[in-house]
C-alpha cells in the first residue's frame, strides 16, 4: 500500500542502521504496518562520499537483504540521498538513481542558502532524471518562504515530505510547513526518513492523519507515491558507463 521513498535501512556507514539484521527487523515491522515498497537511501555527504568501495559494500548488502525482505512482502529497493556538494556537479548523477526509476533523491540544507541545491537539482534534470526534493519542510529557507517550494514543484520536481514532520517530531516550523505543502497539493511523495529503532521507517500514523484531514483518495495518492509510479512507467535513463 505505502511507498516509502526515503529510509536508511541498508547499512552504509552513515547514521542509519548498523547491521543488515537491524534493517530487516525494521523493514518487517514497516511491512506489517502497510509499507509495500521501501527505498533504502544511504547518505552521500560532502564529508562522506560514495567511494567505489563503499558503493560496492552497500550494493552487496542490499543484494543480500532484498530477497529476505521479499519473503515478508516488502519490495526493498536501493537509491541514495544526496546532500548538495560542488563535487556532485561533476559526477554522473545516474549513479544515484532511486532503484530503476529515472529519479534522484536530494535533500535541501537545513540552514543557509539554497543556491547549490538548485544547481544540483538542475544537473539531475539535465541528466534526464527527476529531482525528488527530500524534506523541504525542514529547510529554514522554505519554512521562512514556502514560495520556494512552490517554485520547485512548478518545475516538475517532486517534493518529499517526512511523515515525522507531519506528526510534529521535528518541531513547529517543519510541521506547519509540511502540512501546508500537503494541503496545497505540492507534496508528491512521502518518506519516513527512518534511521534506527528510535526513528523507525513507519508511515501508517501519518497516513491516518492525512486521510482524516484530506480524505482517502488524496492520502492514497500521496502515500502510494502515484507520482513515482508514473515515473516507473517511463523508459529508464541509461545507466552510467
């Protein structure tokens, strides 16, 4: 039922799960709570890049975990979450696709200007991919001026709101802004941004909150990632050579 486009359920050395068993335990509970497709999106930080060795280890971990997740009904896919950095502007961004989708998940900085993020999103688009903007409601610039999020959506970029923001777990500003993006129809997909047992990859509570406020059809489109399913129907971008 739910598509969770943003989690850290494959160990990668970042601040997500430490072991495959930890990730699978949380994935199992997410499936029991209604998630059918879950993307593991390890961080690619300016200070923690995706080296060849790290990428090989992440992909190997995912390859071991995915068939085990399928046994309890979860489609575990692999992508990455990019934090804008100048080096990424010179990188083949198709390397970071969300599973087989022609899309890349990219977060906005929590504080400071959005210029570099805009440039990276434009480079993602120039590579024939759709930028998926992670948790814009948590960026100070968007909290202060939600019109910036409208501009992103107006370019056809997908806005991913965190379930935890709607539930108030990141404070008043992100909660208010997250609900505004959802109610104005600017949010396209949801993510748990689940990291660990204290911050799990669950969407059901936020789904019920959106369904109660906006109705079952609107909640279903958002949590079922109708926008991503439309992308899935498109021919995938060519992988990097």
